[in-house]
């Protein structure tokens, strides 16, 4: 027992379990069944804890099964013996011990056919593997099964085989058991002399081996023999031996039963703790697995979102570049094609001699000339405002200042611009969309409002950028339907995740309020 800490310290787990099992065997041989069972359970727990998959499996289960057979708890013995048998069959080893113990268990449960079956199987296995140790015990087990089925002649023969084998092996405890059983059978058959002879042999070997149960049973048989011979003193002597022995066995059995119940209870408590610990470990494993799975899922979602964000950014960049390219093309077409045509018309009109025209013709000439000048100025203004170069170079605020100056020079409407000082630049998309919105709103004022004054105001309120465009024109009729320009404004505001309010009933004219959140996508980036 002092070796246990040493073996545990050196981590020789199999040796620790084997020594624990051997200690249990020592207690079993000494008749201390409670301590034997306690050490058997501990050995089994060590085997399970360190996952020792070898013959130690069979040894532990067989030892516990045999102990329960010895205690007469045959139902408890069966699962351990079957498990031991299964382990041995898996490694192709003989299962004669397990089969013999199972025969005794079924005999104790009065399942006699099963008892005979397993006893016969035990003999077959023993002879097949040519064992000598415990062969006498197996023969006696088979004889006992035959006797219970009333096959007395064969039973007597197998008892004799068992006794002869045990004498060669000097197996004193099994000899005591065999002599006692054959003595009882002879007495039952009426052969009193043979019964007495074998009973005396049983007592001798019981005293030699310390087998109290055999001593008591043989004493009882011998008492009956002497009584039949009318040797009452001797009969009384062995009757007292039987009673004294059985009394002693009863007291020991009672005390050990209480201890065994305590051992089994402790075993159940340890098993419950082990199950709880295992369940806790499984819960931890499940929790860790769930966390890992969640991390993987979140990582995948993050990755997908990142990819989608990058794709959206790329699409927005491509869209912005496409719009920029298209505006440049349209502006170039307006300037080169329509602008050139209007210039040619102006030159052609300039070649006409007004002095040769009558008063009415001169009036028409002057009207056409003014219209051409106005159209030419508007085409130049429109081609420039579609995508002014300063928007990319100097930013939105400078571009709006330049736009207002040109509008005040070339249109009948007086425009004012209000921008906070030191207002930083926004990102390229936001500046492009805001400029396009301003241009659409200004175009509507020039074409439909019949206004004389208009104001463009930019301010920052509560992390929002607010663009307000007002005019003193005729306002918006309730029956007015949204045209292409207004739909463009709505789409651009929506792309910036903003809000657009149109107000025309508070003051003369129209008030358009665009509110955009200053998020990462719209926050300024310094040029």
C-alpha cells in the first residue's frame, strides 16, 4: 500500500491499478470481502480514468464478479462476469474462469439449464487451452450443475475428477468444497460410509485452508452420519461445530454486508461525481466548440461583409467614374458640336447687313440675334457646369462659389451662397452627388420657378450636413408630377442615406432641405 504514492508520482498508472487490484485479492483471500470490493472498485476506477485497455479490464471485472458470487449476490455478479468474458473474447483468450463463475451464479439463481450450459462451456474452454490451474474447480462446478439436475452418476464421476485434479494441484480450498459436496450427495443417496469418509476429508482440508463455510457444511453432514450410526456424542460434537461455524459466519457476513453496502454507496457517489465531472467537461467542450463555431461564423460574416463593402465601394467608385466620364463626354459634345453650330449661326447672322432690312425684319433679326447669344451662353454654362474641373481639384465649396458667380453673370436670377468658414472637404462621392443635387435644384429654379432671387446654404447640425436651397418664385403646384430631374435628386439623396424635404406653403417660392448623416462614407477627407 506504501507503493501507491510512488507509482502515482512516477505516472505508472497501470502499475498503480495492478497493485490496487492485487491488494483487493489479498483482502479476498483473507476473507475481508468489504475491503476487497473497495480495492477492486478503486482499481476499476483507475483503469477507466487512465483508459487502460488491456487484460486489467478482464481482471477487474472478473474479480468483482467472483466476489459477488462468493457473497451470494448472483444477480450483481452476472454483468461483471459477462463484461470480463467479452474483454477476453475480444483478445482471443480463454474464458473458462468467467464461464465457471457464471455457472455458479446461474446455479445460485436456480437457473439450472444455464448453469449446466456455462459449466460445460468452461470445461470445453479449459481443455482447449490445456490449463491446469483451477481445472479442479471447473470440474467440481460442472459436477455441481449435474447434481442439481439430478444426474447423480455423472455428478459423482466429475466430483472424483475434480478431487483428483485438486490433489495434484494441492488446491486445499477447492478440495474442501469438493469433499463437502460429494459427502452431501452420498448422504442423500444413502451411502452413509462414503458420506462420512468424504465429510472428514472436507473438514481436514477446510481447517488447512481456513475455509469456514466448508468446515460448517462438512460438520453438518458428519453429524448426520454419526447420528445414523447412533454415535450421539460424535454427532453432537460435529453438530456444535456446524452451529458454531455458521454462527461465526453469520456474524462475519452481517458485519461485512454493512461494510459492503457502505463500499457500494461510496462507489455510487464516486461514480456520480465522475459522471458530473464528465458532464461538466462535455459542457465545457460543447461551450468551447460553440464559441469556436460562433467565432468561425462571425469571422465568415465579417469577411463576407468586408468583401461586400469592398465590392460596394468598388461599384460606387466605378459608378462615379462612369458618371464622371459620361458628363465629360456630354459636356464635350455640347461645347464642340452644339457650341460650334451656334457659333456658325452667330457668324452667319453677323454677315447680314441690317441696313438693308426694313423695320419689321430688323426687329426679327435682333430677336434671333439675342436668342442665339442667350443659347450660346447657356450651352457654354451648361457644358462647364456638368463637370467643372475645379470640383476634383478644389472641392465642392469652391466649385459652388464659382457656379454662383457664373449664374449671377449669365442668368436673371440673383443667387447667394452661405458656407461655414473653414468647412473641410467631403469624400469624392458625396461631393459629386451634392453638386449634382445643387445643379438639379438650380436648373429647376431657372426653368420653372420664375424667381428673381435664390439662396444656397450649407451648415452642419448634430453630426448632419444640411443643404438648403430656397427661391422666391411661384412655388410648387399640388398637381405637379415628379419629372426626371426630381427623381434624380431623390435617388442621389437615397444613395447618401439622407432625407429630402420640399416646402412651398410657408413662404413665397420653394424651400428644399437635404439632410445627410456625416458617417464614415460622408465625413470630410482633406485634399
